[in-house]
C-alpha cells in the first residue's frame, strides 16, 4: 500500500512539474511574422486623425449658389416642394401595378 502511495505521489509531482513548465513555451514561434497585421491595419483605418488637414481638398456634393437661393426662399416662406415620390405595388397575382392605379 505504501509503494502505491509513493508512486502516485511521484506521478502527481511529475505531472505538476510538466504543467508548470508548459507555461514557459513561446506560442508566438509558430505564428507567421505578419500575424495580426490585418487587424492592426483595420483598427488604424477606423481611428480618426485628430490633426487631419484638408486644405485644398474639395468636399463632395453641394452647390453653394443653389444652397444660398434655397435658404433665401426658405426665409421668405417660398419653399419649392419636392416632387412626389411614388412606389409600385404588387398585386396578388404577382404582376406589377403602376403608381397611378
């Protein structure tokens, strides 16, 4: 009985030593050198540059003259209403109906 207890203790001690040494291995040695580059690149693309300079870069969209005229009409309560938008509908047979029907 005492022999079994000693061998069990030795096995337990050896297992504990192996488990402790397993933490000493370097997991990064199996990774490629560019591991994580895509993640860092995507993260950098989503971070705004607080010191961005846009001098000389034209902003998209908008016409200043047209916007000024619209603001003037708005101030005089002479707003031009946008055209009515319409959608088509589908009847129960699957044929498209025109917006007028």
